[in-house]
C-alpha cells in the first residue's frame, strides 16, 4: 500500500507540473487554450508520465485506445481516443478531465472506462512530434525536480 501511496503522490506532482507545458504545446500549434488545458494532450502527457515513472524505477507502460476500434476512454456517451499509463496493476491518467472525469485517475486495471487497442490513431508524423514533445518536457521535469528537491 505504501508503494501505491507514493505512486499517487508522484502522479499528482506530474499533473500539478503540466499546465505550463500544456499552454506551451497549445501555443506551439497555434491553438487557443481549451478548457480544460489537458484537452488534446493525452498522448504527449501520458508518454511523459511513463518516462518520469520509469526514471523513478517504476515499470510503467504507455497505453493508447482508438475510438475507431471502440477503445480509449468511455465517457458515458461513447469511446474517445485516449492515452494513459499502466503501472503496478493501476491505470494512471492525468488528462481524463478533458472528458469530464477527475483530473487525476488512479484506478485498477480492468476499469471499464478504459480499453486499449492495437492501433495508434495518430499519424506517423504526429507520433514523432509526440515523442519529441515528451522528451523535451522530460528535460523540463528534471530541471523542475532539481529546483524543488523532488525525489
């Protein structure tokens, strides 16, 4: 249980860190700031979360679901393409608020709102951009962690 509590703390810290990153991503693609700011950022954000958790020694796996395959996140009305992380038999999601869910979800694997697919709905070009954005944000996370003496 202590491990799950520490994992929740880490996930919550990442969520708290993200708003400035999300703003920068929206500006980069010349998009107005959506409400909530996490809208349209799940792939990059979840990939960053996976990188952070792996750097902290967790076995984290990035997951994606395509609405075209009736996968992703079920918001009560339909499936939405979405990305999240699985770690320690838990679903970790810090962008589901774009679908009206809480800003941080930590839920057991098997949560019926989540369904992984074998298809990434992003184009190959966008997949490369997503990977680069997550890697660049990881550099900022490391600086942030050092400046705030985060474990």
